[in-house]
C-alpha cells in the first residue's frame, strides 16, 4: 500500500505510516492495511516497531472520510477500528510505537494499542473529539483510561487540553523519552531486546499478564502459576537458566539515567 511501508531488520519488522502530507491521518485503507500486516507479519518476526513518516505520528481519523453515516454504518466503522487495534494489542508479537509530533484522536488510540511507546520532545497528545461533537471510536475509552485514568481522559475530551511530551510521560502515555529525532532508534533498540527474549515469555507477557491483571486475585494467582510452569518448562528457558548459572549470561545492573536535552531522561518511567 502507498500509505504503509514495511522494513525487515533481522527479527524486527518496521511498519511505517506514510501519509505525511495529512500528518499521517488514518483513512480506512490505511487502517485495513495495518490489519493485513498484523494478520501475516512474516516468518521469524518477533517484534514490531510502529513508525510514521514526517514530523507527526498520526493526527487521528482522516476527516475527509467523515461522510454522513447512519448510526448502523458508524457502529460498523467503529467496530472495524476495534478489530484492527485489537489485533495489535491482543496479538502475539510485541509492538513498540515511535511517537513524534501529533498523537491525536485516533492516532492516540492507535498508539495506546501498542505495548511500549517511545516519545520525542516534539510529541503532543490530544483528544479533540469533544470539541467536534464526536466521541472516541477506536477503543480509546477502554485503553487510554488504563494508561492515565478516566479522569485525565475526561479532561482531555471536555476541555481540549493538549499534553506535551513531558506531561504525557508523567501521566503514563509514554514509557520512554528519546532525544529529538531519536524515537525510531530507541524503539528499534527496545524491539531488538524484546525479539531476543524467549518466545514463550513474550507470549505470557502479552497474553497472560493482561488477563491476570484484570482477574480476581485467586484466579490471577492460579493463572500466574500455570503460565510460570509452562514457561519454565520450555527448552529455551532451561538453556537460558543454565547459561546464567554457568556465568555465561549478563547479570542485572543498575540503570543509568541519561539526560538527552538537559531535562528529559531516556530511561523508563
């Protein structure tokens, strides 16, 4: 598709939105192209970087497609976005989003479906649907409150408030802050680390962890025990533990906080 490109870097695939003239606003063809990619990302892909061409990640729904729809048509359109973004968040491949410039409306809904988010200093977040007589329809009312709380999302929608990169980091919209122009490189670094993990561990983090977090304590603990036993029993896990016990694996060390522009740190929240 002309609005998307795919690049393969070993076990990492980079999916780039390519509509810079429209600030990477999302039309239906692009959204369906994203679904097609995640349906079949390619053999050996173990992590994905979601990137965007130009100065902005995504300014949201392409308003050129806001034609008059019946309530039934509008419902089907929202359900289509849900299905596509569910394929990102609920899939088996970890996704790291590289954010810059506008992350607005449906663009924020798309970013919220990724598992990790890296933001540049130019990043700004907004949900202007309230000022346009609309309501979010791409899963934002479910995903964004999990990140920042329903009260903060209400503020964005009711008042049109815009959060800059530092504010977005503080409330939980991003995991990492990169230097100017550095979101893609940081996202690729993280994706490379993720791709090196045991596949079963990544599966557990993506599939079991969200369900454990939402379960009653007793059910969550049982699921944790079952997933822990399955992961630890894999041949991959046993080889990695043997390497660690033999002193052939790196030990955990304290993280170093590095300022990139005098105020923004690169480390995770």
